[in-house]
């Protein structure tokens, strides 16, 4: 049976009904046998309807499209396989301006990665608002049971006004990621953990959200939310110290 990584690029066209019959059977069989991928497919299907109702124009601002095209130019991976109306592909198309593949591109551009994760952040909080705080140790244990990943959540100092409200597995151009969902003084805040990936420290902004990126212990962390740059950097430093 194909691996989750091999199934990943087929999942969006499968949800959109734009997949070849032979591939459709392969994806369906994989989803039957793989609970994490099945959960992702269900979430993406729900996200499609959410995006349909919340996004009237599935496109990025012109300045972001120019930056994405410029970042992608040395890679030589330009595709136009799916139309802009394919709503479950919005998480890809909206950050690349109608056609530049994000597979590999996120490694070259912090802005593209920030934009992609910002869309996932908005989607997850729309589908799973997370109003009530949860216990960090219990969340770590549950995540390991569900996904087989040993997860260590950073200790969030109470003085920062942070509350842990959810932990999910999501996906980006880098592959599977842990999505740690917080509320900071009631506002959604996300910390993404990309295992076995290291990146240089960076800051970026996308769709009204600030993002701070750093690496530690062989993983990359991306903190993002509608916070000022100063506040986000302060929160990132505290979370990093708690790892």
C-alpha cells in the first residue's frame, strides 16, 4: 500500500473529484486503512465548505504572488494542474498566486511557509475553536497514541496569558506537522512543529498574521497569530525556553 507521503499529493484532487479512477481506488483503500489520513480527508472536506462560505476570492495579494514567483524561479517546479476554483486546494493556490507548487518552495521562502500555515491556522480554529484549556501532559499522551509521535509541548508561563486549547496533526509543503493551538488573552495563536527539519531563524507576515520561525533539537517551530511583532517575539522566546 502507498505511504502517507505518496498519498498526500493525491488527497486534494480526490476530495475535489478531479482524480483518475485508478488513483481514486488507491486513495480510498489507503483512507480505509489509515485513520490519520482519513481524519485529514474529513477535515479537508469540511474546510472546503468553510472556505466556500468565508472566502469570496481565493487568491493572494499581488505583492505576495510576486514574492512567491520570485522565490520559486530557481526551483523550476511550475505547475498548473488544478483550477483556482478547486476549493480544497486553496491552502496551496492562495499562497502561490495560481500555480507555483509549494512542495519544496516552502524551504526557500519563509513567507510562503508562513502563508500556508496561516491558512491552516484559520481553518483549524474555524473548525475546532478550542475555547476550553486542556492539560499539556494529557494532550502529549493522546497525540502519541493517535499518531505515534512523541511530542513535548513547551511550558507556557501563565503570565503570558497563554492557554493550550488543542493539539492536531496537520500538513504543509514540508510534510506532516504538529499544530499546537493556543489562545493568547483569548486570541487564536498557533505553534507548528516540523519534525526533522531545520531552518534559519526568520520572521514573516501573511494575511494579517505575524510569524516567527526558529529551530531547536532538530525540529523547526513556527509561531503565528494576530499579534504585534514585539509580542510575538516575546512569546516565541518564552516558548523556546520551555522546550
